[in-house]
């Protein structure tokens, strides 16, 4: 009667695709971009291209 099925820590931390908001695993990301020293992960090349067009529009702001 234990509830030990929550093994979310067993997998790598998931990240959010800033363009579509999808939760993805960095290991299986279709594309990545480095911007301002931060790595962003995308579910598809399409999202990465959208990010390329205007990085600061998608969940990324500068101080
Ligand atoms: Zn920036
Ligand atoms: Zn996406």
C-alpha cells in the first residue's frame, strides 16, 4: 500500500519549449539554441526557427 510510483526524479529534468509551451526532455529535443548563455530546447525545427526569428518574443526577457 505504498505510493511510490512517482519516479519523476528518475528522468532528466524536463524543459519547456518557449515557442509552443510543450514540455520536452532535453535529451530528445529536436533542436536547441543557445542565446545569451542559455540553452533553449525545442520540440521541432519549426519551433526553433520561430524562436530564431524573434528570440525575445518567446518567454525570454532581458533585464
Ligand atoms: Zn536575449
Ligand atoms: Zn514546440
